[in-house]
């Protein structure tokens, strides 16, 4: 089943189980409440005019309170610190790929899960990895597979699905900070995504630095008989608004009527005036999410794109990373991220509509944000379905002794009308 495919039929395979209790994503991390200690001496007690005979009683009660507090405190989970990879037991997700695996994109096909991700060097901060890992940044696109959605096998960089890129790509660019000693240079490839065409072939989309540019990305496409590749790239990009900042973050979608669509972000902040993600210094640039109808080949556009969402003041510098689905109730749910992926402001939100072109109504609260269950800057989600279960993959920032990376996390979703909640996969 392809990501966002509203028309895919259920299978008889049972490879996932829900936990009994649904976890509301608005639950806060438990507060660390200090224990009130008793006064240390008699004089402080006498300030409250207590008779001397009560001093011993008060002391005993205070001692009992301290002991009871210690016992209860020992039974409660420790306060979670964001960005450390330590999460409470009730977290509605699992960290399943522990290395840098940003911008995951899900595909379900013949009982197997596939997930594609950005170049392995993309977005790493405070890195000590460069120079130690010789294959860092070598592969254009990362790929992992799983039978149960929890245990994932990351394929070798040399076995990446996208070995070649279109001639429109700047071939002198490498992923930011990638080891310059590697023998193969790769473009700074971001946020791949995939869909299966009606003819059974697969189209893998990707964003890469355009020829003649150093920071501006455009969207390309490639085709293969297998989700493992190898994918043959088209010679030309399919979306490339250079003057407006380029385009990134594709999200392909097949509607129930069989029509193919592509959501993407106009990367206006790439032409911004500075600040967080280059777009918090006025005048701010728009970073709209567009919906583009596609021909059945999956890479030829059909008509003009439609803007379905744009940045607001509360979003900070941008909106990005669209993932569109349609529920059995006929509700279109658009998942997206706001803030800046390098900062705690980054989060995961969603909006809903009864029409694919909108208008989309935003949920009152983010689905995930910094501080939720110890996460730091969660976002860039991909949502797909197996049987009747909606599944989600996303990344969040985690600091190790080597670098600030973005591992991959997974969750199950329950969607009731326009309300989305999360629960951990078994």
C-alpha cells in the first residue's frame, strides 16, 4: 500500500496490535514537585506559638511526611529531560532507528514496510561524526525495511535505492558537513517520498540542490519496478521555482477516485532575510504548502498547483513537511510541521477538510511539540495505513556524545472525525 492511499484495500495480515489505552497527545511531562521539609530548630516552631509539648509531635509528623514522600517519589517515573533519548513508559511512540534518519516516508507493499529518508548527513549539528564515519552522506537516499513496524533494518548506503540523480542537480554539492574524503560526491538530497502508480511501477520523489545553486532545492522524480530500486531519475526537475526559493518536502497521495496528487512546500525561507531557518527577520517570506494534481505517470503535472496552507505568525519561520491522508469518514487530514528543525520551536501539527483542495481547519493544539514525553523538535511526519490501522513515522532531535541527530520514531494513530490521537505500537 502506498503512503496516503485512501483507496487501498485491507489485507488479512495481522502484524500489529494496539495497546489497550489510547494516550492523549496533550498529556504533559510529570512535574517535579519538591518535598516540603520541616523547620530545622525549635525557635522557628516557637514563631507560631506552638506549646513545647507539641514540638515532638510536629517533628514526628514531619519526619513521617518526608519518609512517605520519599517512598512515593521512588515509585514515580523520573522527570524526563528533552533531547536525551530517555522517554517515559507511557510515551505513545517508539524510537526505532537510532542513527540519523530524518524526514522519513512510509510505504506499505506486499506485507512489508519500507521507509525512505534524507541523506544520512543531513541536518546533523554539533557533530563529531564527520571524519569517523566514511560513508556519512554518501548515499543519496536512505532506506530501511520492517515486517512488524517496530524492528527495522537499515540498508547499506551502497545499496541505496537512488544511485543516480537527474542532470538538473548540482553535482558539486555534498550533504552539509559530509566527509570530503569519500570517493563519491552526492547532492544535498532531502525528504524523499514514494507512491505506486496504477501500472504497478513506483515513483520516488526527492529534493536536491539545483545546478548553479548552493542552497536552493528543486523536486525531482525517478521510476523503478521495485520499491528497493534502482530508481532511474528523470533528466529534468518536476517542480523548480528558483526565484521563490525552490521547492522541497514532497507528499504524494492517491485519492479514492484514483487521481494522483503531490503536496510540497514552496521553500520561501531559503530566500529569507535571516534568523531561525533564515525567516524570522522582516520582511518574512511565505512558505505555502501546495497541492499539485498529477498525471497517471506520477511525474507530469496536470494544471496549476493549489495553495492549501501557509505560514501564520504563530508558526514562526515556516510550514513544511506535508503528509496527506483521507479517512473512511471522508475527512482529509493534512499533517505538517512548523517552527525550525534546528530549534525547540519545531513541532507536528495537523489540519482537516472535507475537500481535498480545502479550506483546511487547523487543530487547536499541536499533535507533538518539544517537551512532550521528552521529545525535542519532533516533526516531519509520514502517515500510511495497513489493514485499518493508521501508522506514523517522524523524526525528533536527540543529542548523543557524538552529535545532534534526528532518529526515527513510530506511532499508531486513532482518527475520530477531526480528532487525532497517538498510541505506541506493540
